[in-house]
C-alpha cells in the first residue's frame, strides 16, 4: 500500500528485458539436448533423457538469468530498506561493473546454475510426461487442446519450482549480501540460514511462488506448443 502497484513490480525491468532471449535460449537448449541424444530425428526419448535435455537448457539460460536476477534482487532490497543507491536497472548494472567488473554483475552464477539446471530438467520432463498422460487413447500429442496444454505447462511449472525454491533462496541472499560476507559462497549462506532460521527457511515464499508458477508456466508453454 505504501508504494502502490508499482511497488509490486520493483526491479522488473531487468527480467523483462531478458525474458524474450531467455525463453528463446531455453527452448533452443532443450531442443539441442534432445537432438544430441537422438540417433534419428524421430527417436522417442526416455524420461531420464528428457530430464538431461532439460538440464542443458538450464545451463544456457543461466548466462542471461544470472545478471538479471542479481539486479532485480538488489533493486527489491533497496525498495524495502528505503535507501536509494541505484536509480534503475541500467544504473545498477553500471555501478556493479564499476565496483567489481563482470564478476560483480555475474555474482551468484553458480547458485543460479544449481537452481536452474535441475529445475529445468524437472520442468521439461514433467511437461512431456503430463502431455502423454493427457493425450486420449488413439490420439497424438500434437492433437492436445489448448486447455490441456495450459494445464500441463502450469503443473510442470509447479514441479519446476518445488526443486528450484531452496537454491533460489540461497541465491537471493548471496546476491544481495555485502562484498566479502560469504567467502565460501553458498556453503556459508546455507550454514547461516539453517543456524538462524532452520531448514524450513529454505522454502521461504513457497506459497507466493506456487501462486505465480502455474499461470506463468501455463501461458509460456502454450505458444511454444502451438
């Protein structure tokens, strides 16, 4: 209420700029992962192979996701504290680069990989599995209706975030910490979080993430499938 509707979208410029290339690279990585495991273009992959192809897509998207997430987290923390160090996404990126070079912009890349690689594997594997389950007997997966595609995409997004939330919590804390606070990286973050707030803290924001996960992933999958 204090910041109005705009407060809910604080720090969203960086993710919005990156979302189109991110999804393009994501689906490209999944397609490449499938092709690398197929001897013939029409080979049907097993679910573990689909999981592996999905993990490759997570590696590709990290290149775009890591700096965007870093900037978004810093701007959101700034909004919560009331301090004004960065005037916007571009200014934040410039200051990070000026202070620590490209490493400052890409701080948290390992944790982003730890989040996106297994989560993307789960996402694509679950999506393909759900499509097969929802396909009526005697029909092809390509004949699936839009509501069924939306349902499969949305549910796959929930499975994705069930895997992604713990490393995402660690990543956000690490990316917004002052320089030098966690010299051993995510291990220091994990120890501090569990010591101070318990294991349940790794699933902070679970409800909010799940409310977002279903519609966001349902909508993203429909145009791709169509």
